[in-house]
C-alpha cells in the first residue's frame, strides 16, 4: 500500500560546494543572531523549507604551538565533524565545514553554537556561516 502523503514527496537534490552555488545569506556577527540573515535568504526568493548548503568558515590559529604538528587543527576538526555528516575542505586559507540542511532559526543557531564550541576546543577561529544554493532565476547573487 502506498501512503498518500508520501506519493508527492520528492527527494531534495544533493548540494555540493563545488563553486556552482551562490551565497544567498551569511552571518559573521554572532551578536546579530540568525533572523536577519535568514530574512535576507527569504528576500532572495529561496523557497521556504527548501534545503541549503550551510557552510561554516574557520581559520587555523596562528602560529601553531611548538608541540603541535602541522595540519593538526584541520585533522582535529575533521575527526570531530565528519562523523556527524559534515564535509570539510579548504577554501583558500580557510577551512569550510558544510552540511545540507533546511534553514530555520533553530537549526542554524544550533549549528553556529556547535561550531563556536569547537573554536574553544580546537586551534581554530570560527568566522561565521553562509547559506549556499542555486540562485533564484533572474537574480544576481554573489558567487561563493
């Protein structure tokens, strides 16, 4: 038997941070909260309830401690977040931690809190987050 409410459901496309997505919203000010950035996301025409690729940006703490091996901060970050479904890659001099999610104030606030907590335990500095998705048709959006 098919469940009628599942018949119309489609799987959301998998978003990949490969340069084809645009930054639709971002927040680098922890005191501002998530509401202004998510309002900006809605203003782009991004459909509510549609997933985005949430990208958290970090920089490695400089200089590394004398007892710390080169790349230890990146390796530690990978060990902590990849087991929970995040992907980690370099974005210039920064580390990008990404995961696809439906952006809500609660979901983004929880992710930001987790990333801020990692900053306290690992030799990294958390910069903020960006919401990436395909740009809405007919709109110019800053490329990532």
